[in-house]
C-alpha cells in the first residue's frame, strides 16, 4: 500500500483531479493499485479514525476531504467477454479504454459524451449517454460490483441486494467500488456529429430543435448546447467571439441525413460535422475539453419545453445574457422512461427534458455563478419536476441535492441502508444524513 502525506513527492499530483474548483487536503492519500490496497486503506482509516473518500479522475468531485483519499487512477484493467457481451472494469478506468477494447469485438458501452470520464463514478451517479434513449442509463445494465465496505471487507454485490440498489444511482457513501461488470451492446457505428448555428440564428435553432426532438425515435439521442466562445486566438476562427447553438446527434439508424433535414433547413450552419462514424469516435460529437478546470453546475428536469420556457432560456443563457452559462438541453424519454430489468435508485424518469447550466469558476468565486444560475432556474420553476444527480457539479447544499434528486421513499431507504452498513460514517455522505 503506497501512502502519501502532505509535502511528500507525488502527493499534490495524486490529489489533483479534473475539477479544480473544489479544494481537497487529505491527511493521507493511498495510491491504490489493487482491490487489496483498497481493503488495506479502509482498514487503516478506521484504525486511525479517518474518514474515507475516493477519486479516480475527479470529474464529479463535489466535496473535498481532510481524511484518507483512496486514489484509484492506477486501477485501469478492462476485460471484455465478447460472447457474453459484458465488460469488467477496474475502478480507475476511463470510458476511452472501454470504447477501444469493446470496439474490437463490434460492441459498445453506454458511455457518455466524454471518453475521458471515469466509468465507475459516471455509472454509479446515474449517468446516461449517447445511446440512452435506446438502452437507458449505464446503471441499468450493471451485472455486479466489487466493493469494499466500512468493515474493510471486499464484497461482490449483485442485483437483489440493498447495497447493489443503493450504489446504482445513489453514487457514494456506501463503500469503495473496486470493479464493475456491465452489459455491452452490438453497436459498431452510428450516425453522429453536430450542427452549429451562428449567434443570430440561436433562437431559430432552439425552437426548431424543440419541435424536431419532440418526435424523436428511440434510436436517436440528442441535445442542444448554447455556448459563448471567448474572442481569443486559441478558439477556432468560425467560433471565435460567437454565441452559438450546437445540436448534437447520436443516431442508430441508416437514414441520418433524411432525419436531420428539418434542422439543416432551419438556418444556415457555421459547421456541420454529421457523418457515419465508428462508435469508438463518438467522443468527437461533443468534443468536450480534457484540460482540468474549475466549474460549477446544476440542472432541472422538466415536463415540457413551451414557448415561455424557451424565452427564459434565451433571456438568461442566450446571446445578450449578462453572465451566460454553457447551457445544455437533453431530450429524455425513450428507454429512459421505462423501468429497467435491474433497477437501482429511482430518478425522474417521467421527465421529457433536462436543462443543464455549467459555468467556469473565476476570480469572483462560486457565489456569482450560483446567482446567475438561479435566475435561469427560477424562471423555469413552474415546469420543474426534479434534478439529476450526474449533472450536479461542484459544491452544493447536501440536503437540497438529496431532496431534489431522490424521491422521499428512495431517500428514506438510502438513509436506512447507510445507517445499517456504515454506522460509523466511514464514507461521509452529508446528503444521506437523517
């Protein structure tokens, strides 16, 4: 077990993650290379009365720690069973490794928009990605989890157990997952990419996408992003200084050009990257940044996208907004609305869309970002039905998150499981207090 403490070589690098706006200063870092290292780390922590946190890539970091941090970034083994159409993935693996390994067999995972994200954190938080409307959430297809619990024991949990249920969608507070097994799908390629519209055409693009996406087949997963690009030399010329709307498309069909024709007719495009592509290149659809940075974000699920809501989105996040966030609207429905065969923690599966806001954290801190986001989400409040855990970024009030993300019934069950399996609160989870 490799232990690092503040001031030692390698400590700062081990603590650093993708999210830089949430400070963390653990008393001890364990650079785990195996499940046995994680077992030893949890036992060490309990013997020394330290709380335990875990980090692979740090994309979903919502709170720092002053206890013991288990770094799983070295646990990157990916095993594919092509006949069974399953993958077994260690805790530190990223989606890009699974995409590559599965792609060699004509298979694909339920990965998200960024291949740089860690598999385990994404899955446990209820993440959904590029085939979500066809196959549902990644958590819906988990077959088994290896997890080190508060008593320092390594356990294999499968559907039917309380711990499996709590981890699949409840995310954290129950243990350290060291490996995950999940289903793959016979998908080698898709029709994907984006249509990018200029500033003046953002309102037309938004309304056209709303109408078009409402009738989307389950084989289509789509979102619309509105982004204000800075006027800086490193930004590509077509986007530099512009506030754009970008329609993102992942389609498991053969008639992609015909399907998107109404969008192409809505307004001229700055860029059109739609094409048939191998699923291994699906990360190019959103082309999300890979450089660590500080950010804060939240979201709401909504039952519809009416004209008043679109007006609010344009006012608070569109061209001319005082402090526009990166705004993303995802079409839900399809398989996301159906009960999975092995359900984990529930979520707002009846919602039609989720509206997300994400902002960089600058010198004026998180408070300024929260105020800007509040204006948008206050305007959408009459149609809001909930919130999704995977799109809560940065530090938030734990009770507020729990009450908006989980149903009252699921929250009570999560709290009961937490009390039963981790009475000493080895794995802090303030959102499960109660």
